[in-house]
């Protein structure tokens, strides 16, 4: 039996007994060690149960004998059982402060029963006692981080486990980065788009994105892209921890621009191909003309030497 927390609990002793005759006439004697208990008896068709509550103290920790005897007429039946009384409150996890500003040093400590084995976030406690601790410098990534302490105690050959968890809150200023708030969007006109820009911070900052100080960018809303949406917006995230700004540019591609650009590119490719073919044709023509002139003048051509037109 384990008193829960610093104050002893009221453990319950339950014994189920069978009877063959007139169960309602049976008498029950229940005792824990030298202490006689006052049981509450519940009768069934051919059985009964007896319950009793007993208050124990830390001085009574250890093993004691539980005696249950049932008397019916001249017959008596009894049973004995060894009961282990122990105290094992949950471990305590302490933080220097549960809420700190970014950059603050925090001591995380866990303490448990003197005979318990303690682990803090999976790291076992170092001698001499059942206490584990470590020091950290709070960062925004530590906001909402949980610190769990587990304690294990062996009682009567069995392992009993208790756990406790504490959470750290870290206060830090607003953040706007490329990952969560892209600086450039290019969308086709008349398409459906949802501008996304997420600001981070603790407390969570308020975010506004405005063009020319008045025209808002509908963050998180599905909109039909028009020419009015195009432009550069100033996104501002503000909280009690400060403020940060970031420029976001929206480009709108009109359908006419997309249609025109394809023929222009195709024409450039065709002209480039035609130019290369013309150059090769003229070069071969000049080489043939030069060779014909050499042959008419009777000038021998040097072997393995490429003729160069004048």
C-alpha cells in the first residue's frame, strides 16, 4: 500500500470469501497486524465480500500480516496474506522559472524518493543521490519543451514507476523568414491563389501586409488574381517583444503576355537556325570557287593542306 504524496493515503483491503450455507449469518473478523479493522460486509447469493479502510503512517512502512476469518455456526475459515506498506510519491521536476526570456539560463532539476532510480529526459542521475539536473540557455526552439522525470522503486520484488513533466515557456520577439513568408510570388492572372505568410514569436505577433500603406494582402484567404494585386507589400509582425518587417512582391502574368512570348521565342530559334545554315552554305561555296580558280591557273595544291579562300 502506498500513501500518495507526502500525506499517507487510505488503502483498501478487500477479501472475497465463499460460503456454502446461510451466508447472511456469517461473521467476519479482519485485522492488519495487531490492529483490528471494522469491515463493511456485502452479501451475495452464496458469497460475501468484506472491505475495510486503514490509515497508516511512514513509521509503519514494511511488511505486515493481514488476517481474515469467517465464522459460520461452529465452523471457522481463515486466510492470511502478507501486505507491504510503502511510500513512493511522484518525483519533483523544478525549473528556475517556468517562463523566461530568450537567452536566459535555466536550471532543470529532478528529485525523487531516496531509494529510487531517477532519469531526467532519459539521462540517469549521477551519484551520490536520486537527483538529476542540467543547465540550458533558453532559445526560441525551447518554447513549449517538456522536461520529464521518471523514478523507479523496487517494492517487494516488483518495480513501481512514477513520472512527472514540466513545460518551459520562452518569450521571444517576432520572426519573419523566407521559409514561412516567401519574398516573391508570380501568379497567372485570373487564377485562384492563397497568399501565405506566417509570423512566429511568443507571444504570437500580429501580422499585416500592406501595399502603399493602405491596400492589404489577404493573407491565408483564397483570392482571384487581378492586376490590382500586383506590387510590393510591406509585411509587419508586431508584439510586446518588438516588431520586424519584410517586403513581399506579387507579380501577375497576363494571358496575352504568355501567348506573345511563345511566338517570339520560336521566331528567335528559327532565325538562329537559318543564320547558321546560310553561313555554312556560303563557306562551302567560297571553297569550291577557290579550288576551281587554282585548277584553271595550273597551280598545284599542297597535299593535306586546307585551302583558304582569298
